C-alpha cells in the first residue's frame, strides 16, 4: 500500500512542478503592456524605411538598422508574445498609419539591465538625465517578417477638430 500511494503522489508533484516551471517561464519574459525594443536589419529594414520616412536620393541603404519600441499586446498560455508597433504619419496627406505586429517565441528575446545612475539622452542635442533605478530592457532583432505583418493604413475619414 505504501508503494502504491507514493506513485500517485510523485506523479502529482511532478505535474505541479512542471506547471509551476511553465508559469515561471511565461512570466519571466514580458507582461502585457511592457515594451520590447526591436532592431530591424537587412532587407526588412529597407522595406520598413520606405514606409516610415522619405529616403534620401542616391544614398545606399546597405547596413541600415532601425530601432523601435513595440508593446506586448498579449501573452498566450505557452508564453508566446504578441507584440505591436504603431507609427502615425500625420505630416503626409492623407494621414497614414504603419503597423508591425506579430507573434514572438520568448526565447528570441534577450534582456539586459541598465543600472541606476546611467546617462539617458532624449535626443542627440539634449543634456543627459540619470536613471533613478535599474531598468530591465527586452530586445528582439528582426531580419525578416516570419510571424509578423507590416501594414500601411490610410485614413479614409476624419471627424471633429
């Protein structure tokens, strides 16, 4: 009877442990509303640049890198993140919206910590400010659109002021 009782208890403990580890893994990457810093390179950077800014004539785009911050919109039970970047192009007529959205395997996201007291610049000309606490950065590099969609939207109608 003692051996029979130990087997179900061991199975229950193993199931609880694996469920707990899966929950920790899903929680360890990012939560809804948090930011993931994306670096876009390669041909995807060229395609993206054509949609978000006028490109200088005759200037090669080889080696182009674009950096942006995307928001985590959803985290699935298996830990997959759905992230989304939005940019409104108001200076253009008609007004446009560019979105980059997709699902990311959490293992593709790296993290680093910006320590308290680090210099932060809001622009190249601005005076730096110092961080008041350690800040966790989540980073992702994209070279293609696997799992993502890049969309350009045009405003059809606008009401109000």
